[in-house]
């Protein structure tokens, strides 16, 4: 039976970055992905990379195109009912910047670098299943081209996203799940039009949240608060542009419109698995947790998890020390819960509560006060900046506080 050291399920940012970080320590892995290479290289999702994510990718030689083509961001704009305020997060948090670089481009870079190095990725694997995760010799079973395969591993990394199979391979009752649904949805729009702004805009409006995110010179991302159960097809293109024009409006600024090429509805949801490990199975990224997209944290958190896991596996393979593996979950969960708190807080600051929510009118006044505080107080702005840009806690993450 074929054998590897670490079997990685899923070729998203978590699985691919893990594979590279392991290879650089001389640790072998096989990445097993359900979809085709073409599919994962064109799946549009995240786009905002934290300072520490950019540094990590660069430090490991994975960010050459990202640094060349990504756009550096140093501030963001809040709007509320026509007024605008720029929050200079870079100035407030030691010069750290963010980078806009589409997730699918990063995935394409990571795939190319791995295949160029002659390392394996199995695409279009069906019926993937982690087995024997409690014992010392776990296996991954899968089917490719109708042929059943099994891969023996020392360790399995479940990096297969929120809807993957790894989390469900753990016996019932062994993991705790924390789940929260916010009463808002996001209508996500991809439009074939250049951006009307040089920095991301978050707008709190009486009609609900609107966001203008950036992707490339010719494609822009917009979000509109909607009901979580809305069908994107019920939103006509002219209604979408009308809502964006109203919610983002501010004197002296115009929003350019263009053909809408994608419409999706996402719920604003938090989900955390504790612990993120069971036996020889380690969960990372969306397989272990998701956060409301407001803080743009998911991809960054996925990469932060595998940085911890790769370090722990390095110690284990090179010196036999399993302290890092034992504490993998606790180490990651500190950042995960910080991100959950920030993303939930930011979501409640920027989305209009449903009219039938008890205390909705009071809550609206509170969120205006909260936004004004963030925009006008250096202390509040700095707290926002360190969470948004990605809090750096070297001592805590090394377990040395
Ligand atoms: P992924 O990217 O979901 O990758 C998992 C991979 O596993 C594969 N897979 C399987 N493979 C084998 N067998 C199976 N049974 C499998 N089941 C699934 C999948 O095909 C896939 O290739 O998880 P990962 O690596 O943990 O990365 C997480 C990020 O993708 C996610 O958190 C972000 O996209 C979230 N997110 C954002 N994060 C940010 O950091 N910044 C942002 O600006 C941002 N914007 C967003 C977002 C997510 C969004 N949606 C659609 C969920 C905007 C949106 C709209």
C-alpha cells in the first residue's frame, strides 16, 4: 500500500500551505483533493491577506507573484448615511499593511509551485475517507478514475473545508461544536467593472450594510446585507445597483456600474470545533472553524493554523518532541476565538438588526455610537486596527506567556 508521512485532505489554502511548510522541513506529504485543478484555481472567495499571512508566505518563498501583483492597503473607509471616515490602520498598528490578492490566484501559485517541485497532488478524488485515526497508522481511502486507492500515513491533516469529510470521521461526542447564526445574510456580487475606490469601504446605512471590496483592475466585489434565506436570483441586477448606489452614496463620489457576473447569498455564521484534533487526525482551517466574513479572516486563520501544525510536526519528526502536537488545538483556538469575537463585534456594528428583533431601535443607536467611537478615538481605532490587520501575539502562540 502506498505510504506517506502526512496525508492532507483538501487543496485549499490550508492544505497547500501545510504541504509546502512540511516539504521545506523534509517531511513528505500527499494532498488529496476532491475537485479538478481548473476548478480550484477559479473558485472566487477571499481576497484580503493579513500582514502576518503575507510575511509567512514571503518568508517561505511562496509569495513571489502575490507580492508583485497584489495591491498594498494601509487604510479602510467607513461610511454611514452619507458621511465618510478613513481609518488608517497601518499608521495605528506599527506600519503593518494588508494585501488584496484573490484567493484563487494564491491557490494557483501554491499548486504550480508544488507540482513544479515534483510533489504529489491527487485531483478529482472521490469518496475520500480518513480511517483508523485513533491508532498509530491511519489511512486515507479514496477513488480516482474509478480505481479504489488507500494511502497509509503517520498523520492525517483534515484541510477539507467546512463541508468536508474529516470532521465527521471523529466519533460522535468526542468533539464540541459552538455554532452561532447572525440574523443577517450577505448578497455577494462580482461585477466586471474596475473599483470606484482605492480602499475597501464598509457602509452602515438605514437600509442595511453595503461593502465595496477590491479584487482586480477589471473586477470588483460588492456585498449587500440581505435576509439569510434570500434567493440570489430574486435580486435583479438593476435593484442591486440601485441599493449599492443608495447605501454607499456620499457627496462628490460616484460608483461605476458594470455587468454582474456572479450573485451568491452567504449566511453570517460562526462555527468552532473543540478540540481541533482527535487521535492522529488534525483539523485545520474551515474544516475546524468558520467566522462571519465581515472581518475577512477565514483564509488568514486557515494559514495561521497550518503554520502551528507544520511547526509541531517538524518538532515531532525531527526530535520526537510531541508537545507542539499535543497543544496544537489550544494554541490555534486562542486566535480562533479572538477572531470570532472580532468578526461578531464588527458584524453587529455594521448590519441593521431585523425590525422585529427585540430592542432593534435601541440597538441601532448603539451601533452608531460604536462606529463613531471607532472612527474618532485613537484607542478604539487602534484596537480595531490590530484585530483587522491581524493581531500578533508571538509569546502567546509559542505557549510562553
Ligand atoms: P477551503 O478553501 O474550503 O479548501 C478546502 C478544500 O478541500 C476540498 N474538499 C475535499 N477534498 C477531498 N475530499 C473531500 N471530501 C473534500 N471536501 C472538500 C475542497 O474542494 C477545497 O479545495 O478551506 P481552507 O483551506 O480551510 O481555506 C479557508 C478559506 O477558503 C475560507 O476561510 C475563506 O475563503 C473565507 N473568506 C475570506 N477569508 C479571508 O481571509 N479574507 C476574505 O476576504 C474572505 N472573504 C471568504 C470571503 C469566504 C467566502 N465564502 C464564499 C465562504 C468571502 C466569501 C464570499
